[in-house]
C-alpha cells in the first residue's frame, strides 16, 4: 500500500508557511506500515494540482491532498478533484447546514462564499469529523482513492486519524488496530539504550510484533517507540502494557514519561502528589526553566517562582558545586518552598573545561547534586541544563 | 525561469526531520523573481530520485537537489546525478585535499569513506563555498542545470547565496543584483500598515522597482519587505536606503528594526548606548522575557535579571496599572538597575475582560505605561506581552 501526500498552497512554495503537515502525515503512515515514497508541494494552480494528483494516482494507491478547501477563490482543490474524477459537483445540504450552524454558534455573520465549501464532487463522501467549516473528502477513483483535508493542522489530524487512516488500513487489508506508545528517556545515549535493549530487539525481530524504534529528539530526549499491530484494541493495549513493563524493567528510571508527557509535566505531577512546592535560582539557564515550568503550571501553585541573575563572581573561594547547592537553598528560603533548584556553570578560570555544569536540587534541606558535561554551545548548554536539572529532581522524587 | 526543489532523504518522508530547506529556498527564489512551481520530497532510493530529477528537468529550467551528499551508503545524490548526466565519476583531488584538511584541523581521524565526497560527475563543477566536508555541485544538462547542496541548512544557504543564485540569475539574464531589506514593525495591524502605505504602493506599482510586500510573522511582528532589482550593488543600496527613509517617514516608530534585528537586540542596543541596565518583574510572562533577554545578552551586563513569581493577589485595593508600576520600580531597586519592567494581567474579578494586560516601564523613576488587549489565549498572551513590553521600553528610549 502506497500513499502520496500533496500539500497545496502557493504560500508553501513561497516559504511563508513551512509545510509541517506532510512530515506529520509521513510519520503516521510509516507507523501504520503504509509506504509514502513521494511528498509534493504545489501552488494554487488548477493544471499543476491536477498534474500532481494524476501522477500520484499513477505511482501510488492513495493520495492525500492537504489544503485548498477553504471558501476563497484560491481554494480549488475540490474542483480539481472533481475534474480528475470526471464528475460534476453537488451541493451537500447537511454540510451547508453544519457550516451555517458553526457561524451562528460563534455569533458571526456568514458570507455567502462559505457555502462553496458544501459543494462536493459527485461520488465523494464527506469526512465525518468536521472541526472547522471546510469538510474533508474521501473520493474513490477506480480502485484507488483521493483524500482531501484542510491545511489547518488540528483539523487535518482529526480527519486523518478518524477517517483516513482506518480507510487506508481497510483498503490495505491490514490488521484493524495499530497502536503505539512512546517511552520518553533522558540521560542515556542512543548506543547505550541499544546495548541494554539488544537482547529484546533480537527477540522481537523473531516475534515480529510489537516493534521498537528509537528517535533522538534533542532536548525532548530519546524516544523509544513501541508499535503493536493487532486484531483488536484490547490485545493492542495488553501487548503495549506488557512491552512497557518489560522495557521499564531493563531501563529503569531512565524513562521519565510516556507519549506526550514532558519532563516538566512529570516533575510537576510528582511534586503535586507529595504536596511539595518548588522555586529556582537561574543563572546560566536565564529564565528558560521558569518559562517552561510556568507554561505547564499556569497558576504557579506548585512552581512558585525564580530569581534570575548572573553569578556574582566566584569570590569567597566556594567551589561551583557549593555555589549551586547554596543557590538552591537560597531559592527555597526566598520563595518559601520545600524544593529549590539551581544550575551553575563554573568560570573559565576554574579549570573544569567547557560544557561543564553543576546541578543542585535541595529537597527539604537534603542536597542532591550532579555534574554534567554538555556540548559547549551556549544555547544548547542552557536548554540541556534545564532538562538535566529537572531530571535530577525527578529521580530524587520518585 | 523556473527552478524546482527536490529534498532528498528518507528521514524527511518519515517525518523525523521537517523539511524547512525547501521553504527557505522557495522564499529566496521568489525574492529573486524565479518561479518555483513544485517542491518534492523523496527518499534515499536511486530510481525514485532519478525519476524526480528527470521530471524536474522536463518541467523546469533548473533543479536544486538538497541532501544525500554525505559519505554514507545512503548518500547517493552524486551517483544519481551522474546517471542523469550520462557520465562517469572522477576523483577531484583538490576536494579530497580539502576534506582531509578539515579533519586534520579539527584533530579528528578521517575514515576512508569520507573521500567518496570528492567523487564528482564528469562535467560538474564543485561549488566554491564548502563550509563542511560535502561539496556542492553545479551540473549542466543540455541547456538546463542540476544543483546539488548538502541538507545541512547553514551549508545549503551559503552555497545557494554564494553560487547558485548568481548562476540562476545569469542564466535568466536577470538584473545582476537583487537586494532586499526587511523593515520590522510592531504595534500596527496589516490593514493599518496598508492604509498608511496605500499611496506609496500605488506609486511603486507604476515604477515597478523597488517592490514592497507584507509578511505577518506572529510574535516577530509584521515585516515590510522592500526588494530592489538593479544593475549594480551601489544602485540597489541607494534605492533601498531611499525607500527605507520614505517608509520610516510614513510609519514612524512602528518600525523597530531591520532585517534580522529582534525586538530584544534592538532594546539591548538602545540601553547600552545610554549606559542603562534593566531588570524585570515577571508574573504572567513567567520567565519568557528573561529567557529572550539573557539569550541576546549572554553576559547579562545590561539585562541584570528578574524575579519570577505569581501575583500575590489584588489585596490593598491597587489597580492593575498601579501594581504594574509598583512591580517595575521594585525590579529596579531589587536588581539595582536604572530601568525596571513589569506586565500585570488583572484578575478575572477586576472587570477588564479577557486578554487585557497592563505594561509598565520605569526609567530612572519615570513611569511609562500602556494597556494592551491581546488574544485571550494564555500562550499567546504571555508571548505578546513580552514583545509589547519591550516595545514600550524601546519607544521611550529612542
């Protein structure tokens, strides 16, 4: 089963918008075992869109068209698809009513051109999911199929997961359920993970299901993705649960969370469960830790704040690990919290070499410390220090 | 003149990397008046890359291949191009020496496969710019041309600007110099800008050179891009300078900078020139201002720090503008700076409606204040508050 993605919109070619939809679709298709050999961007031009769709149908079994479904005169995807299908358009009354209802419920006046979105090629089926005013379409052409979805990422994703992916899987005669779980890790290299999991990899190679893959993701750590293909949801869940338990047994607390959990959401949840509050002293991290924590804890009931200031020199003869511990304690008392955090980068004259950062977490007066060696690039040092510091706290809260 | 972009790499199709190179190239080509009607992503597969390049040469005058020039067995772009050109490869000794030298100068051992990068199709010219170990290529095919550049964005950009763009312009018989300047604005809507510039737009429509276009860029404001096409560099500079002066006369201090200047770099420069230092009290902005300022002022000699904490309630009966002013003064005294900044979002019970934020800048004890109405989405409110606050300071420093 091959599926091609065509992203439609002149603004994509002009670089005004970066096409991230194709990358997301490519990842989803790969996860589902569907090949995607070509992804194309084309402008709002009838003949060129038509040529791309026709070529897509020649060399693939399915084509997903993203964008060009809105109400303006640039939005011609529907018309091009009708031409390729060799059919006329019909007004879909149910869709027209939905569009009117969306405007009414938002208290907005609907201009007439919005109803153009209710015109669909004869023989095409509107996609049930319709979070916006532009319906998606499933358009059979011979034994193949063209899907059309809006370019708005959230709408595109809802329609893909709700209708297109199941339809593709049905056409491919695939196992009816494909589910994945991402185990999020921090603190071990990809080769280190591969070594620990080597035996399990061999076993799964023979079993064939589930499969495991790594994905290095910068400050989001290395993701271990487990994919299970099964006949039903319950079996998929059972397999994913069993595999997660097995991998957790091998990797231990290198795993900080699953799926969309971030380091800060995990740390905040651990703090909340224990009724703890936290504050920070930010020097090298310059506000990045606070920005992340306050984005995840919007009321700032758990993350109580931070003081951001440059280190005031290495006077007093204190070593960097002592200064980090002192700053973490100071953050606790300044913000009246039970936990304090700090990261200190030693001065160039302290003899630690570039990329060295000292981390400190003070939990109720108990000091936890770690020295990390990071890529000596300032931007990366700042970001990796934040995650490493949160990870130090996490490991001492679990 | 038509130029097609082909991004090569299976990791692009799988969504492991988002292809931002094509968007950048599309923008550059559009600026230069070169049409780019198709952009294609294809995996590391000989036959499929070949098909894409051949199709590109059919429907366009030039093809830029991005990626697949490294030393591993996945990197086959060079070989595919040789096949399309119908030629063998030759070892380029100068390139081989350069590659050896790059490894030596970094004190690293070179594995033999790196010299594969010195193999180039007979008839192709290596691109003079070579910041990494993979050379770019200019490969004539009949009257058309294939360019090959590495997928590393910085290397790709240097080669495009240094060699490919001038070569494309020469082939197109274009004016030898195309230069652009971006005037960065904050605080006026796109329709507001269009109204103020309407007369000038009409004049330029008749003149044809330079041209002006808007580009809405979220928290980077709205960019006004001026493009001049001329016979020589001096004329281009003169036209851009004159147009910038004219637009500045119309828009005034809505323009905060040019080209790659960000709001924070502009504000930091104004502060430095006056010998001022700044600190902030961050409540709703939660560290975002500090993270941006400390990234731009790495030594924190001008941005001296911030205190991040939730507002401690509206007790005392102070109005939000008074609380913002108080917090800005407090930041000055706490960090011993001459300038203090604060943004306060009133409580839901204070009757200001959602999206309302009070900004305060205290310069040597003089209070400057502004009330802004932002989209009441928390993430956007935080980010837009930061830029609006820095803009308030900028306007009172100029």
